C-alpha cells in the first residue's frame, strides 16, 4: 500500500519554535514526508544529550563554530568539531548533541517527528518527549 502524497503547494510554510538554547524554524508542514528545520543556537548553549527511537536526521552547520557529540556502536561518546557545509548523519538510537562555541545556524533534515526523544541530559531540565506530548503541544516550551 502506498502512502498518500501531499499535493504540491504554492504557499510557503514556516513555524518558529522558541527553545531554551535559541530557536528553530520548521519549513515543512506536519503532513510532509520529511521534516526540514533551520536551528539557531546562541553562543555557549547546547541541545540536549539525546537519542530517538524512530527519527533519523542529517545535520549541516552553515554558520559559526560548533561541536557535535556522537556515540559510536559501543555507545562511547565522541566530541567532533563540526565542519562548515558538511553533513553529519544521526541514526535512530545514536546519542547526539550539538554545542555552540559561537552563535550557530544549522540545517536539520529528518524523518518526521515521530516516536520519542530520550533526553539523557538537558541544561533546562526538560524530560523525555513522547509522541503523545507532541500531539498535545505539551513539549515543555512555548511554541509560536
């Protein structure tokens, strides 16, 4: 059985979501088969140390200096300086985090926001985010 494909649209889409570390601009709608985001992280801030049970993502730093933390197959964490305009793939269950050395902008292309985001560490004390929380818009921060 084939998934229903959304009809082409001539109307642009954008949703800005404020985060404790900056903001993200989501430029794909919830019914699209992929999720596209531009994330802005303030200097010295970092995203949660986290992993996903469903979502996979590709990340590309487009401005600033950052470190990406990634786990290997044995769950050992590696801190890697991100290179501008190069892609980093994060598979499901792979632990990851982005830390902004300077203010940064990066692009995330991913499978849809489904499943759970397991937060192992979070500077704002946010807990694991479930798919049910996302549907209720109860994500632990304000959306615009």
